[in-house]
C-alpha cells in the first residue's frame, strides 16, 4: 500500500487486516525487489555462520518479521510517524551461503552495498553478530564510521578455535583492522559476564574504544550514558548495532550467548530513543535465535527495537531535509 499524498509505502493496517493474516514482512510493509527509491531499506540476514555457541540466529529474520506485525504506525511517546517521514520497505533477505563462511560474508556485503548504492539507509535484522562486519564494509567503504554498540560482549577478540579470525566474537576487531571503524568514535554499552582472560578487553581500550560495563550503566542512567555516547560519535557518520543479548535473558531468552544482569527492555528503548541527533548511516538488530525463544518474546523485542531505530532514523532524515 502507498500513501497517495507522500508516495511512501505504508504498512497494512492491523485494524483492517488481522495481524496474523497475509504474508509476513517487516512492519507489514510492502516487499520490494530493490532499494531504489527508498529512504530506509529493511532486510534480513538469515545466517549464523560465525556462531561459536548456540546456533539459531539464521532463523531470526523470519520470526522477527512475524512479530513485527504488532508494530503500529506512530511512536506513542515521540509521536514520530516513520512511514510518513520516509519511504520504507522490506527488500527481503540477503543472499547467504550457510556452508562457506567467506562466501557468506561476501554475499552479505554485496547485498548491503546495493542498498547503499541506491541511496537508502540499511536497517538489517540478523543473523549473528559477524554479519555486522560485511555491513560495515558496505557502509564504510569510503571512510571509517563511528559505532554505538549495545551488547553483553565486546566482540573484539582475535581468534577462536585455533586461527579462526571470523566469528561473532571478532567482528569489531576485524572492522578496526580493515579501517572501517574509527575506534575513538566507538562506544560499547552493557558489556558484562565472565571473560576468557583478565586482559580480554585491553586491546579494545588500547585502540580507543570506550568499553562501558553494565555495572557503570546501573550506577549512572540511560540519559547520562547516551549523552556520553553522542559526545563520542559526534557529528560524524555512525553505525548502530544492537545485539539482543544486551537485554537480560529473563526478557530476551532467545539468543546464542545469554548473559544475566542485562538491560530491561524499557532501559533499552530509552537508550535507542536517545540516539536522536546522531548521523546514523546504518543499523542492525542481531542475535535473535528463535529456537531458544519463549512465546516469541525475544523476536518481539527485536522487532520493537527495530521500530525504535526506524523512528529515530526516519526523524533524522526528515530533519536533514528541513535543514
């Protein structure tokens, strides 16, 4: 469905067609075969070839699409109407290779590069966190970007199981080495849980990454922490990566590497809303693993966080047009 006045794609109205009916797409938006003409492209990455623990995030996009039927048109606090502010659609799942890691990464990068070349901002649903590396290769091809990263884990380890350099625990180390990320414009929020070695986060800090443990977040506030995050990334282009395991597993059990003591869903929503004003050039929600979920709760949380990101990005685009 398209709005006659703006020409923007619109979601199917849940008051007209039941949410459980029809073909599942992100936010009940139309499926379109390419990002041409879009301002924001929603897409899935059904791939978890970098998973080192519980596999299952490859099934995330399908179930997040299903649960995203519960999203409506207007944000209840900000009153942002993202589908009126920007032209948004679901461009489907990227091509993946479940049995060849490097080919899988190349396919994901190529798919996101097409979205970027079309002039749309990519908003992806994974998939494990290694999928963020090819996303960064696509959005940071011509200059490094900053990063606001919500996660229980730093994902800056070097290798796993010998010399395997590409896992969901290594994407941001590789991104810095490849010149995709500006580590001095990078903050990781919510880091917690037992670690492999006392110096596990030393490399990240040495590069200039701000590693903010969950305990510090609790001692401060979402408002205070996000004010620091906005200072760190400044006015430059920034990628936002939201790993669902930043949320406590009591509220988001369906993930590969759960860590207790995380954010409440309310705290996570508050932080994403405070991204207002950040120059977001791409974003993702990753690590939703439906095989470990209960009643679709984690997928619903992932869909809701994607809607929160969508509202912030759409509002930012509208403001930039008015400037």
